[in-house]
C-alpha cells in the first residue's frame, strides 16, 4: 500500500492530460512537503524515506517542466 504522497506522485506521472499535470504535481509536492515536515521531527530512522521524498520532488519538477516545455 502506498503512502498518500506516493499515490499523488504516481498520479502526476500517470496523467495523460497535460492540462491536469500542473495541479497534480502541486498536490504531490504539498503532500511530499507535509511528509518531510513530519519526518524532520523524527529520528534518522526515516532517512531513507526522506531521500525518496527529495528524489520525488526533483522528479516532479523535471516531469512538469518537460510536459510544459515549448516544442
């Protein structure tokens, strides 16, 4: 079962409608940032998930940029 941020992240990448991608990326970013805030107060046991979250944020930026880049 995926965490909420993972579900939103996957939706952003699986959306075929380019018009919907910015909003889906924004929702995923908010969920990722919320989870990062939660984790920042916890022990380093969650370092792996933090790394996944930062990688997900980077990938979302690249994905959104590529989907809306002028041809």
